C-alpha cells in the first residue's frame, strides 16, 4: 500500500523524546509506530487500549509518607 497522506501533529517534546528512545531500542521508526497504532484503531474499531481515569485514594495517610 502506497503511503500518500501526511500527518502534522504537536506533542509534548519530553514525551516524544522518551518515545523515540524506546522505539529506537525496538528498531521501529516513529512513522511506523504511528502507522501501527492507526491500523490497530481500524482493526479494533476504537482505541486499542483501555482509556480510564486513575483511581485516587479516598484518603491520604500522612504517617505512611
């Protein structure tokens, strides 16, 4: 399949740098990782991982800090 579309997006520079480090270790270019993500959205019919809010503790025990 020929790649003809271009994406321009803004991301947090620190997140981008950390992601590039991980992807470099995996030998996966950023563009390939984004393509993999988009293909998973198509295949699953949605975001391919759970998107939830973290559960905060009801109370914080200062003695345990």
